[in-house]
């Protein structure tokens, strides 16, 4: 069902939000966590229609209030999460996804960022915690601009990395903060690369 919907949706998403994915081959086979800045609801649709494999997305639970919308989101891999605190159900579901060799997409800022300079907001610790507990690679991604109708955009995918230095350790708040800083730095490095490529083009 997912791939049927994907095939139907792809031409429409690509027509309305023309996007070029750079470095898509950096996404490894098997389980991983893709971490990205979050500019709009089109971010997930763009990724889903530019890569074939089904991915799972952590999304705020408020989006699932409607049975119809919630059903659609879940069919596309949506996992509801309560952003107010530790959501054990979402954590367990996310780890299950990774254990099954699937890909999990997390927007570590926890919300959409409409900053005109595309500066990354505060990175939450959930992505780092799941990557460490799941012992899976992390793939940084950066959306260059907020998607707008018919405006060409670019999405940059960086090299995967692992937080293996934290495997087997007791995850104190300090350890998680350090691991989250690595994720933040990787996305920011990709941001700098993306912005430099835009400057060179001009």
C-alpha cells in the first residue's frame, strides 16, 4: 500500500516542490537514523518521494487526533510522540523500527524552523539517545530552503557516522548532551557546505 501511494504521489510532489537531493547515496542500507533541519510539512513528503524505501517519522501526537489523518500518517510511517516529556511508547516503537532494520527520520529541533538564515535551533537529545541505544548510524541531512510551490530547492545528505564512543555507557544528561552536540555539529557542517555551494553558484 505504501509504495502504491508513493508512486501516485511522487509526480505531484516533484511538480509542486521541485527538489534535488545531493548525496542521496550516503544513506546506507539497513537501519539508520536520518536527522535533518525541519522547514515545513513538505520535508517528509520530499524525502518519501525521492527515495524508494519506506521510512518512519517521529511526529507530534497532535497530528494524529483525526482518525483519518492519523491513519494516513501511520500508513506513511508516522510515529506519534508527546513532545512534552519522555514518551516511552514512541521510544519503544522507534527502537523496534531500528531493530527491524528500518530507517527512522527525526527532526531533532523538535519543531519546524522558519529562521530565514536557516540556522539550526536547539537540538533535542532524543535522536542521540535512540542512535546510541539502537547502535545504528546517523545520517545528517540539510534542507537548503523552506519549500515553496514551484521553487527549486536542494537537500544535502551527508556521510553517515556513529556515536559508538557512547555505546555501553550509562547515558547521563551530560553524555546525551555531548552526543547531541555531535549531531548538531554534523548538521551545521552540512549547512555551511550547502550555503557555500549557493554562494559559489552566484
